[in-house]
């Protein structure tokens, strides 16, 4: 195992220092370190963050390997500064059994680029009719702790209650895609001025807010853990604020795209901007950014959703919802939040690692800590070129935009997965 000496890097909230990485851990931290045989990485002007952790990634394998594989998605994640991702269950077959979650987990280990933590489905086949074998998935080699029907809402309140009750035994968490399906039938974009002007069926904010309100009450009643996926409206923030003030065990995430892009993008009719929940208004964005800084929203999660060309480059009405996110998330966060590194580390690494129960991730570099970290050049600016992304898909909403920040290196348990901004394997 090679040792790495990262010279003159700024840890979060600290002065530039050297980090010696050896045998999978941060061996030493201090100025002027030396180590025979270590590969030296000059990190002057760069920042060392704990490796990023994504609570919401679609890796598409098994079933849609034309859009993404565990390996290609893992490479995209490493290039984005991630050391762990939670893989959503809406694959084909659905990850609703111990067999499928173990398959995804094993594929992640084989790729060896990030830790892939499978999320299990809440209901069989994501059909919303009966509970999947949550216990078998929790007991499997994949040790599933987060369950979600993401892509679909667990709309039946009785099923939602039973799911929350079930996972309480092993301190699991139900991650809800909050969308009251009766209020979003045929929806194409955010319901508001722009949808009226374009004549497209709207997805009203209240369809999200109503489910979150119901679910925080259910979680409170059961005393169980709820996580709300991709919060997108100012009203949802208020519901979460009240629930947290009462002590409900609820956490929430926001995506990079919901922090940066508004529903006006739909005016282009370019389906790359079609996503679920839809892009909202400038007022929603302002509320989401404030909630993130305040801690009402706990986490930035990518909702990385690769789609094959034929599913995306078609008429708006027929296009699948979803956007790529892994390779651009840190840059969008930096653009939106500025160089508030402690906040970025908190929302993109420490807190998501804690929610997912991923010990060894989300830890700032210190002697003896597993060397899961990423090194960022905050001064770099880059133009996003879809053709240069490691994902198998090309549906980035940031094409040809200039964004700040560049991932220079990522280490997974002391081994580089990215060096000089390039994937190592
Ligand atoms: Zn979703």
C-alpha cells in the first residue's frame, strides 16, 4: 500500500498543514511532515474535506446498464469528491429483497471506487401495496438501514405507519419521496405562473407539503426516523421547521438543482430540465438556501438520475424526469453557499454519513481516522461539458455553464480514486 503525503492543504476551519496517509488511515497531521517513499501531493491553496456522502443516487444497475452501471456511477461519484453513495431501490428488478441489495452491494465492492450502500424498497416492486422484506434486507450482507420507494411516494398512510414501526426495531429510517399522487396526475412541471403560460399541467407545491405534514405526524406518533427526500418548496421548509421544533425525528435533503435552477428553465422546452419534484420558483430557492444554512434542511443530496438519450432527448411530455448530479454537486454547492467549508462539510459529508450510519465516513482528517477525503481547488472554475462526464448518461442541466471549484483528489480508505482531477482506474 502506497503512502501519500498531502502537502500544505487547508482542513476545514484550520491553517494549511500536511497530511500523511498510510495503511488506509490518516497517520499524521502537522506542518513539515516527511515520509520515506510516500507519494507527495502538493496541495497549496487546496482544501481537504471529509469525503462527500450522497444519500440519494440512482445507479440504474441492475436493469438499465445503458444509462449507468454501479461502476460508471461510482466513478462519477469519485470524480465529484464522493467516498460513499446510497443507491436508490428503483432498479429492475427492484431492490426489494436481500438478493438484489446484496447484488448491488457486491457490485459496489468490485468497482471499489466509493462505498455503495444500497437502499431497500419499502414496498414490494415499489407498488405501494405491501411491505417488502425490510428485516431480511437489514440482516443481509448489505446491512440496509435506509428504505425508500423513491420515484414513488408511499401514499397509503397505513403502509407508511407500518414501515415506520417496522424499522424502529433496528433504528432504520424511511426516506420518503413526498408527492401526493392524486394531486400530481399528469403533472409536467411546477404549478404556477410559468406552467399557466406554457399550458403544461402543474405539480402543485401542496402535493409535497401535504405528504410531509402527514409523515412528520406519523413519525412523531410512532417515534421513528423519517427522512424527506429532495425538499423543493418554501412551504415544506415551514412544515419541517415546526416538526423539528417539536422534536420529531425527521431529517431532510435538498438537491443542488433545487438550490440553483428555477421553473423558468421549462420555457426552453428542453427536457433536461424536467425533474421530479419539479424546479420551483426563486422564492422557493431562497427559502431552501436559508433552511440549509439554518439546519432545517440537513443535507445536500444529488438525486443523480442518469437517463439514456432516447428517454431524455424527446418531447417534454414523454421525457423521463431526472438529472445528473454527482460530478457537479460540490461546484453547485460552492456557487450557492460560497466558500463556507464547514457548512459544506456538514451538509455534504458529516450529517449524511450520520443519517446513513456509515461509520468511517464524514470524519475530518485526524490521526487514526479512515482516510476517506477529498481535496478541492476552490479557485478553479470549469465549464461543464457533458461529453467529458464519467456518467454513461449526458443529462446534465449545467451543460456549458461555468461553475466554481474542482475536485483534485479523492481518497477511499487511503487509496486514491482520483488524482490530478482524473479517475485513477
Ligand atoms: Zn424522488
